[in-house]
């Protein structure tokens, strides 16, 4: 099994290309996902990047479950370091 991903920054967000192939025929299994900035500021750029990272976490299956002692998390935090619900 071949698992591969690339993440490209473009003017209005990010493009994630993933491959999930049983053999070397990679072209038949390419998928592109676009994560567009919701706004034209730094917060919009961070939001689209966070969405792309979550896509990669799900693609590679490394999120973990609610029963795990430690799990992956990615998102906004406030000035006090507390997660901001989206």
C-alpha cells in the first residue's frame, strides 16, 4: 500500500494532493483537496492551514480515540492558551 501526500501553499489557501494506491499506479489514485482561506487576513490563512492539517490527520489515520491518554489536536488558542471552539 502506498500512502503519500503533498501540501502546497497557493495565493488563497492550500492544496493537498493525496495518493492511496494498492500498487505503483499512482496516477489513478490521486485526489486533490482545496482548503481556501475564509478571509483575507492572517486568521483566514491559519484557518485554512488548520483544515488542511486535520485532513492529513484523518488521511493518515493518526487522530487516536477518546480513550487514548494522548491525542492529536490542532486549532486556535486564545492569549491564555485555552482552545477556541470553532
